[in-house]
C-alpha cells in the first residue's frame, strides 16, 4: 500500500509540474504565438482530465487526502484556463490563433470598433471615429465582433455560476473555521490566515491599480486641456 501511495503521489506531482515544463519548452520551440497558443489550450484539456483521473485513483489507493484535493484544484484552474479562451473581447490565445490564420494586423481593434459603433447606434449617439484598418481586418471583424459580444455574455455566466459560488464557498469555510463550527487545528488556522492574507492583498492591489490608473487618465486629460 505504501508503494502504491508513493507511485500515485509521484504521478500527481509529475502531472502538476508537466504544464510548466512543457510551456517552457514550447516557448523555445514554437516559431510563432499561434502554435504555442493552441498547444497551451490542448495541454490544459489533457492536464484537467489527467489530474481528475489521478485524483480519483489517489483517493482509491489511500494517498494523503491533501494531494488528490490539490490535484482537483489544479484541474479546476486548467478548466478555467480553457473557459478563459472564450472571452473573445480579450486578446486571448484563441485570438492570436484567429488573427494569425486570417492574416490580420489588428482584428481586435477593428472588431472592438464595430461593437462600439453598434452600441452608439442603439443609444443614438455619434459614432466613434474609425482608425485606418486594412480591408482584411474590416472584413474579418464582421464575424469576430459577434464573438466579442458573446464573450461578454460568457464572462457574465462565469461570474454568476463559477466565481460567485467559489467565493461563497471559500469565505463560508473561513467563517466556519473561525467561529468554531469546524474543529480548530493549527494547520487549519494557518491555512485560513494565509488565504485571507492573499485575498486581501489581491483586493488591495486591484484597488490601488484602479485608483492609480484613474488619476493618470485625469492628469492626462487635464494636461491635454491645458495644451489646447
């Protein structure tokens, strides 16, 4: 049994380290971003499935409880990485694949302009000024712009069905560990403290960057107004 546990633990550790190693190798071997982007997405599919199977095998073989749990958490992050590719309003890996396949120069900018023009027409506002996109960019943006709109909807769905439930589960666990609803252990308290520290740090950094960017934009507008 101990030998089986060691084999399962080693397999889980290797599966979790494989994406990092392959990504580093891919960066050196891939001649352009498009093949590397497709490689990352396919790798995320493979890693998610492999880690899920290994986590089930680890639990069945009696591996340490935290190791299958870590594998499932890593698999979940791989699934989110796949889902992130559907946020077409961002320049995701899929965007670079499509941009390269269609031989466009600025497909994202042209499609974003189309979406802004649609919104302006609906709100009956003046259309934004257009930049000098190529005919190829403009033609491809006709079908890529609806994908960007779908990406906003998909992002909203991920927020409602993934981010909010996960946040509720995490913070509910934190509260239960602190109010005595769950057995208090040194490891559990340390884990909770680290989680709260990292979460508050991320929120603090987000707030800092948001305020900083707003101040910079305000100063830039004031400077442009003074020059004019």
